[in-house]
């Protein structure tokens, strides 16, 4: 298993995220996204500090910010040579999400012999399979230390077919500081379904399972997820699990290279 996984750029950031762990853990206005630093309250962090961190990482992310004001501000700050991909933000309260997820789990069945499991401490081999499936589906993988829960509590749900091959995975982590605006919220995502298994409800099943199982462990009060505006299967999968798309909040990444960083 590789401790860090992905492109050279992705690996360089993952290493720095590990080194910064103690600082991030103490700071409410940022969050450890494992594969990219998340600014949750950028005004508190300060734009000089944010510029310094961008110079180190070349990819940074602004969580759940108003599109209309944040996008022009970022473009004015970081210039025309960067990319500014953004994700719609979905939020759900615990009651609604759990109810919807239980309905999904009751509705979606898997073929005989397939196995679904949520892992708090996955083995090296399991982490390696997750990373490979993520990369194959265009998702920037979490580094191994993050998936093992060494940075923030993290749960990984996996589905194996009858031959023991991993065909789907999803992840949920408790990355927000108790004094942040997302205190008590779980972040769920990195849902990857092998191409040949799509459209069977597995994305919904994995998403619902990781939410239900993470709630049993962390007792979260709300859930946050993200999907690119052109990713309709992802949006519908998240909505089926009881989260609602925010009318104005988006997560924006600033990417210095022309590399596609993550879906
Ligand atoms: C997104 C992804 C996980 C969905 O997995 P999946 O197993 O194919 O999805 P499901 O079968 O559970 O379907 C989820 C919803 O999307 C809809 N859907 C599925 N494929 C679709 C398509 N090609 N176009 C439009 N809608 C689609 C389904 O009808 C369902 O919605 P509904 O419940 O309202 O009917 C999968 O496409 C994938 O791995 N994509 C690449 C990685 C990615 O983008 N992950 C999400 C990151 S946020």
C-alpha cells in the first residue's frame, strides 16, 4: 500500500496535510480535507496567510461560501492563470438524513454473495483498493493516514462482489472543529462506483450506509456533501439521502495547474 497516492501534485499536498495536522486540529476556521486544505471561514484565517498557503500547495479549497461574492474575490486575489472549479453544497439535518438513508437501504439490494462493510481501521490492502477505485473514477484519493482516522475520525464503507473485488466505496469524516460553523457535522463524499456497476443504486446505497454507520459512531447532528454542477448522478444520489442543495453556497477550489484535481 502507498502511504500517499495519486498524482505528484496530490501526493505533495497529502504530505503537507499530515505535517500540518496539529495546527489544523487547533484552528476552527480551517479543516483537514486530507487531500486539500479547506478554508471554512477565510476572513478569520486572513488573506495574506491564505496566499502563503496557496504558494505552498497550488490547490486550496473554500468550503460552503456564497458563490456571488466569493468567486469574484478569489479571481481578483489569485488571477487568471488559475482554475476555479466549484461544487454545489448539500446540507441535511440528522432526522431527515437518517430517515432518507434507511429508505434507500431498504430499497436497494445487491447480488447474492456481495459484501458491504464499514471500516474504521481498514487494512493496508483495503486502503490500497479504495485508493485505486477512487483514482479510476476521477476522485482524488485520501492518503492512508487520513483513511486510518489519524487526522480526523474517518469511516470508509466498501462493497465487494462475489469474487472479492471492491466495486464501490464511500467515505465520511468528522473534519470540522467544534467551534466552527459546521460543528457537529459529518462530511461525506468520495463515492466511487466501478463503471460497470453504475446505475444499480449502489452509489445511493454506499452513501446511505456510510451516513447511517458514521452516525452510530460519531452521533453527528447534520451532514455536508458536495457535487459538481454537471454531476447529475452525484447530485441525485446525495439528494436521495435527504440532503438539500444550498441555493447559494458552493465550495470553490483554486487550482494553479491545469491538472484536473478531483471530481
Ligand atoms: C456518482 C456515482 C457514485 C453514482 O453511482 P451509481 O451507482 O451509478 O448511482 P445510483 O445508481 O445510486 O444512482 C444515483 C441517482 O443518480 C441517477 N443516475 C444514475 N446514473 C445517471 C446518469 N448517467 N444520468 C443521470 N442520472 C443518473 C439515478 O437514477 C439515481 O437517482 P434517483 O434515485 O433520483 O433515480 C458514480 O456515477 C461514480 O462513481 N461517478 C464517478 C465518481 C463521482 O463523481 N463521485 C461523486 C463525487 S461527489
